[in-house]
C-alpha cells in the first residue's frame, strides 16, 4: 500500500517524518490542528497520553516527542498498526505502546493494568460517532486522572447533553474540524 508522510512538529523528534497509509480509511490530524491541541494542553512532561483511533500515530508520537512519560496508541486497522509500528521503530521510541484491538477492548485492558490517563485524544471515524460510548467507557473503567483532559476531534459540534459525566470547557474550530475539550464533572 502506498504511503504518505507528515512531520512531528515539536520536541525531541521535531521535523522527523512519519508515514501513514494512503487510503480513505486513515485521516491523519493536520499539522495546524496538532499544534493547536498541544499548545492548548501546555507542558505534558511526565504525563500519560492516550491516542484513541491513532491512525498514523501522529498525535501520540507528538506527545512522546514533547515529553509524555508514557503514550498508548489504539488502532485495530492492520494497515494503520503496521505504519505505527514502523514509525515507533524508526524514531526508536521506547515509551510508546500500540494496542492493536478494538477501542473498547483496549480501554478494558488499560483498566485491568491500572493505567491512569492524563490526556486523551479521541478521534474516531467521523461516520461512526462513537464519542458518547468511548467517553462513557473512559469514565466507567476509572481510567481518568481527576484533572484529565479529553480532546475530541469531530466533523460537527458535540453537545454536553450527550455526555452526562463530563463538562465541555473549550471548543476550537478549523473549518470542518471541531475540537471539543472535556473534563470530568466534579
């Protein structure tokens, strides 16, 4: 399968290229959106980052480049998983773990391993609209640090009414790309 590349924006692996499959099933997050997300999150040194529906792994690899202590990438697409493994290998990153399985199964595994997450990037295929289900499982499986931030990428505005355990505290828009920032309600 033909591959395309994109770059790590900042940090230890700045300007390094990573690959992603050229197919309609993989939609890597654009540079300007990745930059906006990480600028808004601030310092992530020593934090635990989860990239759900990782695709190319760009968000998680960017997090590792910017100092995250541990990064988990979830994607069950075999083409995406192969690219992610190749990208991890080419960058020689040791603190990144790929979970090649369905998202719900991966979240359950993380819970069984007592993983607590600081930052989550949730970017399911737009047509699947899995936001509510995935946020519910993050909460139900006790995967979230009390100050955890979840950034969701979607092609439409998400409503707080659909996420009873979470509050929306920020929104950003990049054309048809909508970023919604969630935290657990106190």
